[in-house]
C-alpha cells in the first residue's frame, strides 16, 4: 500500500507496481522468478486492490456498469454508477470525523433550528433549512433533517484525449464547512460520459446494408437505436438530462422514504433514527448550472433572458435595481408538458424533461434547481465582474490613449512593489505586459484591480486622469476608487468564510 501511495504521489504509472515488486523479490532472493505466481509474499496489484475492496466493504455496490440508449441521438452510452446506500454508509462512517465536525445545535442531533436566528452562517441556518425542517420532520424525537450538497465537475482523461467525464458527488450537510472541504467527505454517485455519435449509427448502417455478417449486430441493437433523425422532435439537451436522471435515480428513491440509521455521535449511540434527506444547493460552475437548469448557454443580445433564476429581460440585466419574479419548477414543467416551445423560448429555456425536477430541494421556495445553483467565484466574480470592471475603465479612458498607457505603466510599477514573495494569501500582482488587455487567469484579476486601484489613487495617477475632460468632473475619480475598494473588500470577505 505504501508503494502504491509512492507511485501515485510521484505520478508514476500504476503499471510500475508489479515491475518494482518483481525487482524487489528477485534482488532480495526471497522469491525466485518461476515462483512469483504461486508465492504467498508477492501480491499482484489486482489481488491487492481486491483485498482492499473486501476489507473496506467496497466489493459490491461500486462501479456498477449499465448501458442506456439516448432518446435524441439514439446512441448507446456506458454508464458507471455507485449504489446510493453504499455511498451514504461510507459518508456516515468516516472515522476521521469527530464531534466537532458536526453541525448539530447544542450537540443535540434532534434539536430544531432556532426560529429567532438573526444570522446566516453554515447550511443549517437560513430559511432553506428551517422551512424544510418544518415540512419534512414529523417526529422530532426520532427524525433528523439531512441536507445534501451536490457537486459536479468535468475532467479530461488525459493530455492527448478529448474525452471528458463529469463526476457527480454528494456531501452531508450535517457536517461543518471545514469538514466538507475534506476530500473523504464527498461520495461519488456516478459519472456522466461524453455523448458519442459512434458505434450505434455505424452498426445500424451495417444492419441496414443486409450483409450476412450483420445479423449478430441486429440482435444487439435496441429498438430504433442508431437511426439518425429518428427523434428529431426531441431536443439534444434531453440526452444529457436522460443520463443525469439515471445517475440521480437512487437519490430520488432515497428521498421518498428517507433511511434508518444508528448514529454514533459525541460518545453516544442514537439507535434507529430516520434521516430525511433533501438537496440544499449545487456546487457547480456557471456552464454546468445553465445545463442543469436547461437554460440557454449563449450570451448574445438576441437571447431573451441571460438569468437562469428569474424573468429579467436581457436589456435590463445591467440594472441592479430591477426586480423580476423568479422562475419556478412548476411553471416551466407545465410548459414542457404542453410542448409550449414559443413561451419557453421567450424564457430562454429548452423544451426538455429536466432530470432535477424529480429531486427534492428546499421548501423555502418553488424554484427547485433554478434557485439551487448560486453564483461561483471563478466565472461570476473573477471572469465576470472583475474582468468587466477592468475593461470598462480602460474603455472610458480610451483603450489606445496616452492616458491608458500611463496608467498601465503605473499599475505595472505598483504590481512590482506589491510583490507577494512567499505569501500565498496575497494576490499575484506581477504583470510585466500590463493589465490593460488580454484574458488573464481568473484569480489574477484580483491583483489586476489592486494594481489599478493603487495607480489611480496615487498623486501621479490622479493628475493623469484629471487631464481628461470627462474625468475632471467632481467625484468621477473618487467613484472609481470607491468601486475598486468595495470589490476588493467584497472579494476578501467572500474568501474569509
């Protein structure tokens, strides 16, 4: 096991394991080459993994393989999922979690959240938790509300591979935020593969050719599998939600009944309690949030709504005082069942059956998945607000003007002076090519705004700006200083939780 850990930490190929073991036993003289297969001391990688699976109760219920046919493309995909019962068992029995890692009020698992709570802290505070508690908990002396956090993220399978897997994970909301940041407190429900247009279409064409060798392929094909254009009335986005529905099937069934558990907490065993699970929110980026809400992903001026949460028109998206009613799960589901594509288009919603409409979210509103995807730092803040503020500043000053070049030079200078050295909590402020143009790494925009703030706040920066007629007006420079300071304070507060 230590050898496997060394290979993984050094990013060596796991196939190196057996070669190293062969070398070790040959050179030590403990086992001769012809005795390797029958030796008791030498264990192959496959045998080691199998023994570990049995020891840690992972021999069954993990890596369940099924094949399904997508409703729109009519192609076959291979789905790998884990049993939801095994995942919950693993998360609730983590030996690393101690009493301090749980969120129970006054160290009492059955205590209701206080109704007069005047602050919002972790996920057991706020209306989502309290109103869901009132709706689901019938016997407060026997039942415990279990918020679940769902996370999803795609990953490439290699440097030279265009294939991507999206992993679906859950964490327990009865744990603190610090505990939930630990990798071992996340369990995997399953994986969403790339949608292929591969063998199904080829096999269907081969079967339709009437070739003698195509008979065995015909027996393997499902009804209308591989028929290109067979389901033109079904939107392609339905294929992804069909796979999502397959991964979430176990969670949907678990939410209907809850599950019994013997909870050991703070030195005491609570026998035969009933957990009532619900999904509190999703930890996803902007792209995946739009996909899960089945909203349009393009951001051009012809799209009716940019927002996936409310009915705010595109031309009012820059009005921070605008208030519009929220998109609700019931409203959109009715339009989908009526096939009201025009009305859905006016809301920038795809006409598909959303996989998350079968999942129970909080009872504090009727938004469902549309209200459970909060903004995330990378795309909404760094690559959204911060990038747009930088671009607007230099657009107002003149992208190619002499003043922009002078402010950029000052920003480079202050960036060198702000150098963080080895302090990783300080943002990166070194920009040898300047901060005016180009797409920076997301987290670098914090340092770019800090350099910009330093440049326009100093005496030389003010003199440069006040040479411009529109910038000489009373309060213009001070307004920009206040905006930049507020954004940096906000970013610091968001990262302090």
